[in-house]
């Protein structure tokens, strides 16, 4: 699973619902590395971040609201070269679904992205 992170501004005009589909955001792609948990058998892994042009927040079904500066984008059918092609470039990203996991380090996730240069 390829993880892609997205960075957003702090405020948002309206929150998206957990499970919303067809969400489009834009920004600049950057690469980062997570340490993983070697003691638990989880190796370090690379992920992609996106500094968003506009704010984003998500309202979870349990009442949780996350106005995220950084969100994670998850590809279930990974194309490992795609994000690296766009490193440092401004792009438009459309996610098939928005997910909120308040316990995750990056609680807002955008799943199965389509990335286009902008």
C-alpha cells in the first residue's frame, strides 16, 4: 500500500463527511520517510506529502472533526512510480473516498487518488 500525505491550511469553510467520494484538492508534492516500528516488525517506509492550496476538514461518524494540516492519501492498487514523477510539482488530486481515523498519526486519508499535473 502506497501512502501519500497531503498538507492543508488550518481552517476550512465546510467539513467533508467521512466516506465522501470524488474529493479534489490541489497542491505541491513532497516525499518523506516514516520510521516504522522495528521492534514490532514494521520497517521504515516512504510516503508522499501534498501541501494543499486550500484547507480541508473531515467530520467522522462518531462526531470527531479533524481540520488537518496534513492528510494521508492511500493507494490500494499502488503505482509506485506515479508519486515520484510528481515530486516538487503542483498537482490536482481526486480521491475516490475520504476516510477519518482519529487514532492514526495522520487522521484524514484520501483513498485511491488520481494525480494530474496542474
